[in-house]
C-alpha cells in the first residue's frame, strides 16, 4: 500500500521533496503539498481504488503524512472490496 500511495504522491502531489526521501511521518504540507495537490492525490487514490473518499476523511490530517494517506488508502480498498 505504501508503494501505491508514494506513486500517486509522486505523480500528483507536486512536492518540492522527492517522495522516496520522505519518512512515513514527514509533514507533506512542509514538503510542498498544496491544497490543490491534496485534491489531486485524493482523486488519484479514488481512481486507483474505484471508490470515493468518505466525508469524514476529507480533512487536512488525512493528507498530512504518508502514513495517514496509507490509512485512508486501506480504507478505500476495504470499501472497494465490499462493494
């Protein structure tokens, strides 16, 4: 799952730091993620898993770290598999 999240971040996040160099707990907004970039990452994850983000995950904290995005991606995957 980490690889999927990092791949989407790399393609859509427009970060100023290489995604591969970021620790799981590094602040993505400090690494250059903008609000627009967060939306792009969200859309990328939704497209990958074929599932929409639940409203409760639409908050800054969800997009703040790679680890938080992995948690959101795992939830999207579970929702996708249950559908």
